[in-house]
């Protein structure tokens, strides 16, 4: 399923949209961790079935669990990088269309990057912040 035709970024990325993209990025990382956790449990279950003595007739379950473990980790890593690439394209498209760039704080890797993020001033709380700074 291709998302590029469905989700086209035609507007500037405002703070709310940027935060939504960050939540999606974090959800993507959690999903990768869930795939790896499930894969490890399948690996442990497969090894346990293979080590059972006296139950040689059901050792095939252990081999299936080992194979599923490898398949799950491959699917998880593939999906992680696929969604990560989509998100980075969305960021880049927003930056290219937007002439107003703002430095955002360093991410957890210590990299600072420029984005086309603009603050959403719809609430009108900008003036109140400036007053508090001058007092």
C-alpha cells in the first residue's frame, strides 16, 4: 500500500504537525521493540521445545518457532525502516516548501537539525510570554 498518493504535504508544518510526526516516530520505535521482543520469545520457545526429552514427536514445533522468530525480526526491521523513510520524506518535503526554518533542540542522538516547523500562534499566548520575560 502506497501512502505517497494519499498524504501529500501541501501546507507548512506547524508545531502541532511536527509533534504528531514525533509521536509517530516514537510509535515506530516501540513497534520495532515489540517485534524484537516477540521474536526473542519465539526463539526461547523454539529452543525450549527442541530441548524437551521424551517429546521427540513435537520437536517440529520448535523448528517452526525458530523460523517464525527469524521471520518476525526481519518483518519488524523492514517495517521500521520503511516507516522511518516515509517520515523523513515528509519532513524533507515540508522543509523544501517552507522558507521559514527554525532550529529545534537536539534529538537523542545529539544531532541538531533545521526543520520547517513554525509555531502555531492561534491561541494568542505569545504576547503573554513576552510580558512575563520583561517583568
